C-alpha cells in the first residue's frame, strides 16, 4: 500500500533563512505525481509545488524547490529566504492510483 | 476566478444528531472531492465525484455518511447520526479533470460533535 511519511511534526526557521521539510513515500508504481500543499490557519489548502515522477529535473517555484530522489522515494521541500507568511502546516501528497497525504509538518518562522 | 465555496464554516452538534455540509466547486471543474481532516492528521479522502457519478467512495463510512452531487455541480455531504469521532474539518476540493493538475480546496467546515 502506498504511504506518505513526514517525520518532522514541527520545524522552525529564522526569517530569511532556508529550511528543508522531509517527505518519504512507499509505492510500487512507476508513474505518479508528488505535491506539497500549504495549509495556513485559515485552513485553505494551497498547492505549493508539484513533481512528475518521470521527470528527473527537480521542480522549482520561486523560493520553493524540491529534492526528488526517485530511487530513495524521497521528496523534500526547500524554502529559501523564509518569510513570516510561510508559517503554516505543510503536507506532502502522493498521487498514483490513489491520493495520499502525509501527516503534515508545522512550520514556524521566527522574526 | 472564484474559489471553492463551502458552508457552514463551523458547526457544533450533539452526538446522534444529523448534519449536512455544502460545497460549490469552481465553475467547470468536473471532479469534486470531500476530505475529512482530523486534528493533527493529514486529510483523508471520503469520496470523489466525476460530474455527478461516484468514482471512489471506498473510505466513506456508508452506514452514517452520504454524499451527492446532483446535476454535477454542487455537492452535499451528510452525517446521520453523528459520533464524537466525526469531529474534524471537512474539506471540499475540485479539479478540472485529473488529480495531477492539483486541487483547489475550499476553506472547510469545522465540525464539533459533543
């Protein structure tokens, strides 16, 4: 069965610094997609970045980038130049035959 | 474009009562999802609609939960009767077709069962 594991329940980062959130997944599928979602206190789930498994190049969206290691089944999110508005819950998600979310990482940004 | 609309925002009911949640997806989005997010956990898919047909309801507790999407637009999720463990945020999301485009989520309904 596919599972998504986020081993860091909480993380903190100093404003303007860089932080990396970890995500690993388990699958026997070869074709799938991976996502990072942000959920601020408003509860709105916001798509941050997505990665197609068949693409070797790591996805990048402005200050957000991923380190996708397909063989290791690892999909970490790097946030550069952290801002106060980045504080939120971050969910890693897997989309293959079914869609799975991880349990989330709560990110605190320290001014 | 307007986002995914959900109502109510909050609901408090006693156990064994009934409750209904409403979702209006983004115009033109054929696929609609209902998720349950228990405090401290990631969202869990309850049901997926493609237009007005059910694609996946394998994790929907059918003895008490029901959902419909008449006319392939708005959707309602009902719980009858509610249990304490149903306390959660219920998120609605929609997408154009496949999941791979990424969802657009609503702000959710926070249900408290007392």
